[in-house]
C-alpha cells in the first residue's frame, strides 16, 4: 500500500498514544494481557493497512483482544482513526516490522494470526519475503497456542498456490479452503480495504485456515 508521504502523521498519531504503540524492544513479550488489562484470547493481524478488517472484527468480537501490526505509520493512521471513532478498547495498533514478530510475543501467547492480502512478492528470488514462506510459518508456529491457527486471504492465485504448498510441506493442517470466498457459504466475512478493491474488479478471493503441526 503506497501513500504520499504525510509529514504531519507522526504528530497526529500522538493523540492515539493510548492504543498506538511503537515497540522497540522485547518488553512486550508475555505482557499483552496486562497491556489490555484483561485475560482474553489474542488475535493478531499482520499488515493491517487502513484497519477496516481489524475494526470490523473487534466490533463483532468484544471478548477478544486484537493487535494490528503495520510497518507504515502513514497507513496505520487511518486505522487509528477508525479505532477511535468506534471506541474499540479491545484493539492495539503497532507500528512494527513483522520480520521481528518473535520479539513481540512469548511462545504460545497468540491464539490466531490473520494475514490479509499481503504483498505477493511475485519474483522467485523474493519468495522469502512472502508472509506465508516457511521462514515465517516457523515463527508463527512457535508463537501460537496449541490449537491456534492462521486465517489467510488473498486475491493472488499464485501466492495462494505457493501458500497452500508451504503449509502442506511443513505439515500444517489446512481447513476451509476456498477458491472463491464471496461465492461460498462462508458466513461473517469481514472485508478488508484491498478485498473490496479487488473483488469490485470481479476477481475471486482465495481463503484458507491452517493449524501448525504439534511437535512432540
Ligand atoms: C497489500 S497491503 C494489505 C492491507 C490490508 N491487510 C488489506 O487487506 O487491506 C499490505 C500491507 O502490509 C504492510 N506490510 C508489508 N510488509 C510488512 C512488514 N514487514 N511489517 C509490517 N507491515 C507490513 C504494508 O505496509 C501494507 O499496508
């Protein structure tokens, strides 16, 4: 998601300091229940963008603590506005690079990761940057609670095929695979900004859920 640079955003985001965080070290690992001030399942969206999905989900699921991770503060600003408008006390937004996700959570602290319309990195030599590359799957596996899972959506057929292969090769259990989400009977789909944009053009949305292997 590319936006024109907004020099004023850094300052504008300050008014959302109670739910927009900028983690720089490892003090957050194992602390999320204390930060939210309650014990609740923790769902994490990777690459939150402008926040339509996380806000919709948080509104419908008040009993869940949600974290949205986004590298670009200029984009996250729009998510912060939505959180404030809807007064969602169960959301925290992080200006953070997903590559460092192991520094954010303790092993077994996360109940679910959402990956929605992540960058497809189409060139083969960039495959390690795809958020469903096994390099990332290994990190998610360590951070998920037993029984935790990933919910993945994309409009990109090649990325979806790659992801299904990565999940299978690394013994993740695949469920709810859909090659045309909007034509399926899947209920309660909350659309992201990208999903609205791509599906308006008529293309299918691909979706699956995956559970990591249990290592004995
Ligand atoms: C294609 S957009 C999709 C946004 C949103 N999920 C949606 O569906 O509307 C991908 C988003 O992931 C963010 N992103 C990509 N790599 C990231 C990283 N390493 N750490 C944090 N955010 C990242 C980008 O800044 C961008 O906002």
